[in-house]
């Protein structure tokens, strides 16, 4: 592997000076302002979103995905707003705007990002429905989809370093976080947190960026704060998606399996049943990607 220059980051200037990103689209700001008004109507929100046809198309594809499982196909944005509500549509628009604004050139890597992120969202919802049904499913979407957004920051500004990390994962059968440590590179979680702070993203998205690795779940297992259950579900959603889809060494698979069973307090047979359901969700991921590309 070629020797790459060391990445040196100043959190105060990163994304603002030497590696800059534009502001999020004004549509997102206008949406957020509209939602602060008590008299905002579905028609007003639908008209605002309709000003961006590409965003409308993306939202409709997601609304009609397995994550929402609506009783009938939605073909108009005003119906989507009516089905999901103003807050959830705003979260969808924000999530898509974040990814679109990063403008990643590597299409194959972007598809891989969507695959893992949507898979994580489906897994998180399945876990929450099974073990934590009191959690707000609508808020899980944006947190789960954007938990790995730091990897897109890597791709945007340090693509060679990112590919080196991916290659190391493939060779060693290890987790991405392990590769970051072994190669002495900044964590994608760190980049994700900086991006959340730069664009003032919701706190639950920031939490998802911060807490989604194997090491993190050990801490989250003891987290009794009001948001602890939410963070645990997104973190577990990521881990089961990784376990079901990544080429991992046997030891790493055992570590993931042990962590998942310990946190969920389930038996080996219950774990196998769970993973059977998780593997089934991969079909939904493939169907989603075909629509979304």
C-alpha cells in the first residue's frame, strides 16, 4: 500500500477554510422556519418541496420503500406529507439534502453508502419494533441513514485514505473502525460529528454519528440517560447490518454476535432467529437501491 500523507485536522477550521462545504439548500431552512409556525399547512410544505423536482423524486422513492410500508403507493408529494406528517417530511428533506450537498463523485462508493445506510435503517426499525416498541420510529430514519455520514466526508476530501481503509478491511476482515485505528487515521465518527456541528444537524443524528461502533455499544449498554435506548438501537442496527453483509474474520463475527446478544439479553437461538430476519431484510435493500439509482 502506498504511503499516504497524514491527515491533520483542526476542528475549528475544517469544513470552513481548507476543506469547505457550501451551506445546506435554502429549501431546508425555509422548511424548518415553516414548521415553527402553528398555521403551516400540508399544501404550503408540499409546494415548497415541489420547487425541487429532484428532491421530490427522491422523497417519493423513500416514502414508498419498505421502511414506511405504506398501504398504497404514493405518487404525489402532498399525499406523502399527509401520510407521514410535516416533521417527518422535513427530516427526509434534511437527510437527502445533507447527502446531496456533499456531492460525492465516486458513484460506486455512494451506492455502497446507501446500501449500508438503508440496511441499517431497516435493521434499526426491526430491532426497535421487537425490543423497544416505545421508540419513535419516525425519528429513527434520519439517525440511522446518517450515522455513517463521516465516511462521505472521507470520500469528499480524502478519497485515497478512504480507499486504503476499505482495502485494509477487505484484507483483514476487520471493522472500519479497527482499520482507522491500525492505520492511524481520523475516525469517520469524528468527521460525522464535525459535519453535524457545521450544519447544525439534529442532536439524535449527532448521537448516531458518535455512537455506532463495536466499542461504543459497550458504553451504551450502561447508558441510562433518556436517550440511551434510542442510541442503543441505532448502534445495534449498524452492527447487525455489518454482521449480515460485510466479509469479516470469524473472530470479529463472534465479537459482534456476543455484543448483540449481551445488549439485547437474548439466547443463542433467539439470536439466530433475529439474524434470520435481518438477512431477509437484504431483499428489501436491493429493491430499494434499484428504485433509488
